[in-house]
C-alpha cells in the first residue's frame, strides 16, 4: 500500500490548509493510500524522531514524505537517510538560518499552543543540517519564486538532480498548492488514467 507522510512547518499543524487539501484530493480520487499527518512536536529532535518512527512503519519503496517549509527540511533529511521519495514544498533547507529571528515564545497558528523556540533548538538544526551531496534523484521540489522568506535559487542549487516545479509569484504559504496536487500525487506513484 502506498503511504504519504505529510510533515507540516514551523508554527503549523496537521490541520494546515495544505494537509487538508491533500487529504481531500486523495478522498476525491478514492485512492487506497495510507495518509499520515502527525501533529509534530515543536522540538526539532522530537519532530524528526516522530517522523522517522512513522516512516519506518511504511514500505520504503511505497513511501513519499511530503514536507512544507521546516517540514520540507525534515522530509529531505529523512528521505536522504531512508532512500524514499520526497516532495518538498517551499522547503526551509537551512532552518538554523531562517529561524534565527524566531527565538523565544511562539504561538502555533492552528492550535494556539504556545511554545518556546530556544537556541538549543537552533543548534540542533545547525548540527543536523543536510550534508551535500544530497541524493535528490527521488525528490520533487515545488517552490513559489515570490516566497518572501527563502532563497529558492540556493534550494535548487543544493538539490541538483531533483525535479523542480517553480511557479512565478506566490508566497511562502505556497498559494498555488491545490493546482500542484496532481503533480505531487503522480510523483508519489498515482497511476495515470487513460
């Protein structure tokens, strides 16, 4: 059975707009796929451990890890480690740099939960950064070039060999995501219909 593991971003949750859209698309096409969307802990070490635990329950060849923003970093890290497919949505490949201005108290945008993002969390992300060369052959990268937070030229340069869908305009929220779902599902193994 094919499995999709969706990893949300920083201050997000498993109830995000993209997670719900993906679940609705799977329901609409009556895909008999396992769809996992954990509510990841804010602590990066705990989030990676939880995502890895779920990924290892799945058949590697049938698994696609989909990650948005910080979840894209987690997805790239795990896919490179496990050897499965990954879809990275506006991925924050260097969260130790992009989250440096978010130290201190934070609020989850969906649950309202407050948490403290510390220098120890940032150090963990730095110490566990993706190390080139990353095997990007099994990765699909979806970016909106209008992303106000991330440099996607750097992303594309670091993930040479990945299939890339680059959309003009947009934002870090990846507003075009619903239109990208067919490509995401095809990359994940959805058979083509006649």
